[in-house]
């Protein structure tokens, strides 16, 4: 059974901000580890790891709306400079746009069942509205 994570994308004002952040981190990771990967470091390790690894994604909430996701590839333990153990969520660097889904603010991450996850949008060359417009329409209850 597949399950997903949902997380606030703190500091991002748009999907473009998230894309730039992913590109910067993936490039730095390629130089440091010889592989192109994006990771997100968090304090806690998910308990439902096997369900996440069976096709799960990390859904990003940008300004109160889920707008994109990244596929989860794995998890790694990391020790910070402060000596505290953390978990790196290893993600494919490709960002997949999703239908806009409003979310209230929360701390950390939350599990998201497969049936509650927003659907992927067709690729960007289609006639789908830009993510920021989708977010505004969802905020107004029009999507």
C-alpha cells in the first residue's frame, strides 16, 4: 500500500522558486556525491518507510496550496554539525505539477493517503493554467 508525505515549502513564493532550489541542491549534490539527486533533511525518520518506498512522493505546499510533488527514492541517516542524527529524504529532482489542493499550515510533514493525493497535471505544454493561477483559483474555491 502506497502512502505519501506532504510538507510545507517554507520560503518559496512559487513553483519557480522550488524548481530553482531543487536545481541548486541537485547540482551541489552531484558535485559532492557524484550523483544527481535532491534531498530534504528532516529531524524525524518516517515510520511508514516501506509504504513510502512503494511509489510514494513528497507533495509540496506552496503558500497554502499543494502544487507539486517529487518521487521518493529512499532515506539516509545524516549527522549534523551539531551531532544530532537526522534523516535525508532522497528525491528525484524532477518536479511534477499537481492539481491545486488547499492545505492549512502545519509543522513538519504529514502522511497523505494515495486516494487523497492531488492528481498530476498534464505536462506544461498543455493548456493547463500556470501553478500560481491554479493556487489562486483553489484558494477562491473555484477548482
